[in-house]
């Protein structure tokens, strides 16, 4: 669009028309330039949004839209996307911490007896949390017996089994008596297969474990006859 | 300091003829392998002197450290708190007497 009407070659009569034509071409050129600029801005903004949103949809909530690289008219959208991702991240973290609390509860079952029922799939992270929780509870309640109940755990891998053994050992180091209850046949086979010596008392059910624990602290469960 | 403790504790056992030794570590925040080894040695040496020995008040942090060090902690009796420690001392003393 660099071509223009050569005004010097035109006679006076057509000069005005030539000038107008030139102006029109210049204006069109200007407009096309502006449109092109806008297109680049838009595509830059969209590709920026796209990369952030696609990584967010894959579960990575750490990337943000770089607002400095986006032109003014798309900044608000970028900000909103950032806010949305931040809020999602916050909510996810809240849920994760809640889940962590709920997944390894340690309860005082009786005077000097604490128990921790484990439910669901055990990961080595969860096993580590469980270990910390039960050790802390033992010292907090001055417990003599600590029961770990794994009735709700269907399978464990070698890493978790190793952690479990370590937990039992640590309980012994504290001076308390570890009791492992509710082993499923599968888990019992796993433990035997790994070839670790379980130097802790194991009982088939939590009830048996409680009976043993009460006996350990010189208490007993007794049937009483009621006069009808 | 721990070396001095070892010396003093053992000498005092000899002098007083104590039948039980209770080492409480509940005010220790962390423990290194040297201190851990020394405390175990005190307990072992006291056993040789015919004294029942119990270590009490081990925190979860210290328990994990000891676990990682891989000591054979089972040769030393441990207890949750001092009250529990005394109970275990009595039990050990009875066992020692039977042995004699």
C-alpha cells in the first residue's frame, strides 16, 4: 500500500481527486495496522490465558497469567483468571489439610490406652503422618499401650509396611507397648513375604486388642449378671 | 557433661548401694548419637552393678532420632513418664532378685 498517486503529474483539474485518493489509502493503511496490532495483542493474551488454564486443568495450580505482558483491555480477564486459580488452590489446600487431620485420628480409648484406626489406602506420606500422630498422642496422654488398628486397610506396599514396623519400634522406644490389630490375610502374607520380624503383639480384632491392652494396665473386662 | 554424668551416676550407685536408677530425658529437645550412646552405656554399666535401670520421658522427636540411628534400644528399658518408670523399676528389681 505504499503506492500513491503522483500529484505532480496530474493537471490542476484532477489534483483534488488524487489527493483524496491518497488520503483514503493512507487511512486504510492506518486502520489495517491498528487491526493487526489488536490481533497480536489478542492472540498474545489468549495464548497466555491458554497456557495457564491448561496447566491448571492438569492440576498444576502454581502458574499465573503474567499481567505485564498483556495489553490493557485484557488485563481484567487475566486478573480474574489469576483470582480464580488462587481461590481454587486455597480451597484445595484447605481440603488437603482437613483430609490429613481426618485420615489419621488418634483417640484415647481408656486411661493409658490410645488407639489409631487406619482406613483406606495407605501411602507412605499418610503412614508418616500416622507415625507422628500416634507418637505425639502417646506422650500427650502418657499412654502405656498404643493400638494401631488396620482393619480398614485392604492392602499395603513394602514402603508402608516398613513405616509400620518403624512406628511399632518407635512406640517401644518411648516405653509403651505397641499392639497391631485387624490384620487382613493379605497384609499378614505381605508382612511375612517381606520377611520382617514383627516384634509387637498382634491381635485379630480391635476388640481383642482392647482386651489385651486393658489386661496390660491391670484391668479386665468382666460379664456381670443383672438381677431381672 | 554426659561423661561427667556417667561417672557421677555410677559412683553414686556404688556409694549408696542404690538398687534402681531412673534417667529422665523429658527436658531434652534433641539428642545426638554421642549422648544417646552414653545414656545407653550408663544404663548398661548400672545393670552390671546390679542396679535396675529405666530411661523415661523420651519425646517423639528423640524416639525418631534413635530409630534412625539404628541402636539396639531393646536392651534398655524405657518408660513413658516417671511414674511408669518406677513401676518398671520395681518389676526389674524383682526379676534381678529372682536371678540372684
